[in-house]
């Protein structure tokens, strides 16, 4: 059962996903690409928990809140992608992707804290 008051869900609502789409969306234009929010959500989870690709995907399977962060809650707990695929996409977005991921959470969070 999804607990929308958990920090991970609140984080999903604070992240500026439009900013990420604007600056990183070109990486996800191919038909075989995973959804941007799924992939970047998984990378946020990985950074938040200081976990491996495998641990991150296991957490996603066990947590409705992690699934929510990544674009929605699913009853099915099958892995959305393989750990090796997550690794490849992490390299694909590179340092520029990490920069925009930080910007997408830092600016809205600062604005949210000020108000």
C-alpha cells in the first residue's frame, strides 16, 4: 500500500521532471529507451540509498513509494530493467545528466523550503 506522506513520495512531487525532460529527454527518444522518469528515479534512489544497481532494483520491487518516485505504482513486482541496463544508462547521461538531476531537485527544494 502506497504511503504518499513518505519522504520518497514527497521527493517525487518536488523534482522538476519537466526540467529533466527538457535537458535530458533527447537520450530517451528511441523506441527501445526506458521511460525517463523510471530511469532517473532509479538513479535518484541509488544515490539516496548509496546502493548498487542490483540493490536499487530490489528496493524498487519491494517499495510502492520507490515505484511512485519512478513514475507510478505497479501491482506487478517484476524488475523494470536489468541492473546492467541501468549501469549503461547511468553512463549515457554522464556528468551532464547528474548536473541536471541535482538542479531538478535543488531549485524546487529551495523554493519549497522558502515558502
